[in-house]
C-alpha cells in the first residue's frame, strides 16, 4: 500500500442537537484538502434510526461511510450505543466514535457489542475542533487502509485459488507424465535386460571360440571371471562396475584368437619371439573389442589386464592409478588362476604358491587393495575354483 490515495471520505455525524450538527459542518466542511489532510463529505442525522437508514443507503450505493460520530444520548430516539450496533450490522467496516459527556461503563462488557469493539471509540464532550479533525483524518485513513487490505486479501485468495487450480492441473499432468516415463523406463529396462542377455551369450560364444583353439586352458577365462567378480564384491564396488569386471574377465584373452594354435599348445617354454607374439594378445583383444558399443570400457580393461603397478607390464607399460581399477582386479585373478592351473609347458604350481606370489609383490606388481581382498576370500571365505 504505497499510496492511500486521499480522496473525499464520507463522514456521518449523528446528534439530536442542531448546534452540534452545525459545529460538525463548520469543522469538517471548512477543512480544505491539502497534501497532508483529506477532504470530507459530511452527512448529518438527528436520530439513530435515521442514521441507520443513511448507512443502509450508502452501503447499497457502494458509497460507504468511513467514520460515524454518534451522540450517546439522542432523545426521544435510540441512543448512540444502539445506533452503533445497528450500523455495524449493516456495515461492519465503519468506524464509530461515540461522543458523550460521560462514558458508559457497561457498553463494552456485552459479548454482542464486543464483536465490533475494535471499530468503536469514545470522544469526551466538550470536544475541540482539532479533535474532530484528528479523529476524522486518522480514522478515515485507517478505514481506507483496512479496505485496501481486505481487497488485497481477497485478491490474494483469488490468486491462491487460481494457482491451486493450476497446481492441481499441473500435478495431474505430471502424474500422467510420470506414469508414461515409468512405462518407458520399464520398456527400456526390459530392452536393456534382453540386450544384456544377448551380450553375455555373445561373450560366452567368443570365449568358447578362443578356448577351442587352446583346450589346455579351457575354462580359464570363466574361472578368472568368477574370481575377479568375487574380489570386486568383497571390495563392495557398485553393481554396474562388478558386472563390467565380470564381462571383461570373461573375454580378457580374446586377442589370443589371432595366435597360431601351435604356440597356444606348445609343451615347452616359448622362445622370445613367441613370447612377444603372446604378449601382443592384449593389444589384439583391444583392437577386436574397441568398435563394440559396450555399456562399459571393456576394450580398455582387456588392453590393460597385463599391466603392473610398477610399470613393468605390457603392452603400454602403465603404472599405478594410470591402470584402470577393473584391469588391476583381473590382473590379480589372472595370475592366481594361471599359477594354480596346469599349462601345456608345466604342471600346476599350486594355490599356496599363487597366493604367495601376490603377497610378495603386493604394492609392487599388484594393487594392495585387490591383493588383500583376494587373500581374504581364499583364507576367510573359502573361495575355490570348480574342480
């Protein structure tokens, strides 16, 4: 309410004494409007019932009174207190001032009259003209402020009602949208699950293709995948990351498909050239897988599964955190399974020696977290490879 917009305020003066009514006329009508004071439009009545009728007319004409000055005693008609009560029945917002030579002691005690006690004031006779001006000015401004406040309140209620209706509509549309998205998400999830099944089947087929060329290591990739997955679970990795490790481990030797079969099954130690050819299988595996749109970086994991923490591995010579964590897990699983299993050129070294290898090179060749998790699942949780 920046601007109360001082206009002509309607004032009602009720007194059975014509001299007092003339006094009201002289005080309020002679008051010229200024920047500080409003102008007043005065209506005078001699009796209470006449005043009530005037208020009814003003209310019906949408030209309400702001303030009513009421004489307390107005014989032979009803007194000012009755008039005040009846006026407030017609227009509850009007502010009444009971003007009297003495103040009634029982008026404010009745519950019925207490309903409008905040709109009822007293002015002692004899009054000074300045008092009438001050009362009329202050109470008119208060009346207008309350009127504007009620208007704002009504506007706010309408706005709230409008916004509530919009919100209900938005919520209904949002509910429909959520249901549609849930349905789409379910369909996508079903498609994803179907894709995963197809992908796992493809991976298994690829793994079997590799192992058919090397019957002496049949089941190696699957055993490495099972161990790597168990290590990842012990490390409490996210489910998605565990799945990527399991999938990459299941085809980590896919690059061996490019090697001559006689190298894979050679019963004696390999020559340096043959070792170089075998070591190229990590890069070959990467080249095979890099064009496939997996949900995870499977090609990078396969490429790095022979890297070592001190940088002594191959094919890139990566070290420490430059090696993806998934590859560090598969590295340990691969070493343990390889040493514990038979190879064409040697018998099984044994599980104890395999675990001793990763313990001795913990933090040197192998990631310490991965080594600790691997030892725990063998020694505390009785992990073992299928017979």
